[in-house]
C-alpha cells in the first residue's frame, strides 16, 4: 500500500523502479471486501444446493438413526443375553452364583430404576406429526369452544 501513497521520484531515488500499478491499491481491498461480503451468501447457496429434498426418505431418517421400537428391541435383546450369560455361569459354577460378590441384578436395577437417562433415538415422522398436529387440533378446538361460549353469553 505504501507504493500508492509515496510519489514515483522517491521510489526511483531509493532505487526501486518496479512496483505494482496504483490501480491495485484500490482493486485489492475492493476485491477482498466483496469476497468477505459474498462468501456467506455463496456458502448458504452451496449448502442449500447440497441439501436433500424435503420429501426424500433420508431427510426423515438416515442410515445411522434408530427408532424407539428398534432401540427397545436391542435393549431387550441385550438384557436377555445378559440373563442367559448369567444363567450359563450359574450352571457351570454353582458356588460363584451363591457368593455375595456376584452381581445378582445390579445392572438391571440401574437400567430400570427410572432415574437413568434413556438412550437417544430418532423420532419417526408419525410421532412428530402426532406431537405437533394433535396439540394444534386441541388448541383449535379449545379456541372454537371459547368462541362459541362467548357468542352464547352475548345473546
């Protein structure tokens, strides 16, 4: 930027004869400013271009998501496998099953006590519609009933 402010004869006196054109002193900041202003818009447009359609199946549930029913099945299968493993241990080593050191059911107590955090799962489209539209229908019905009552009281 200094070359645009200092006169040519000073640069020639120092021995510098080649420097960029003064046009770049205006163009470079202008290009930088325009890039900084348009980058967020271009980034948003690129993101929208790469987003799936709303009616695409992967918008509702992806390959890694699980529904509540699938999560309950896997949890139940894990519990059954643990119980089966514990029963097999008891058959193979009956003295270990009767000792006080064995975990007789602490794992199930932790999962079923009601205070543990439930596992995360995806809501299905049906559940989302039930939550949103059922509440909206109830609100609309309550508003209609209130409106009818006020009309009846005004007569």
